[in-house]
C-alpha cells in the first residue's frame, strides 16, 4: 500500500529534520503529526499540532494546527505545515507522476 510507504517517507523526513519520527521544524514553528482514522478506501487521516510554548513546569504545549490526508495510492492530499513542494518530495510517486 503506497499510503503506508508515504508515511514511512514522512517519518524519514521528520528524522532528518528533527531527529524525531513524528516531528519537524517548519518555517515558522515546530510541528508534530499523529495518525487518526483510516477509511475503508485506504485514505489515512491525522492531526497536525504545533508547539505553542512551554508551561511553568517546562512541559511542552502543543495546539492543533490542522490535519493531513494521504490517499490510498500514496498521494498527499492535505498536510498542514508542509509546503506542496515538500509534499512532492515526501510522497511515494503515484501512477502518472513524472518522477514515477
């Protein structure tokens, strides 16, 4: 399933960016993602959060920044905090892509 391969590619992008598999440094904030539901059609959905700061005890405060959606074929349909240019580098090439 290409959607799973895109998730693995996304994890690698995050590791390269931050050393963490689910977190990356964007242009204006630090983000993290988590997988939510997968539809019967194989679409993977999830939540993207951004680091809002730390509390007085030093605990990180993460707020919802948006969401993501990856099609069953691996194409990223929506991903808050990552540019469409980066989408093309992260997603597993889909049928008909020039890079395929």
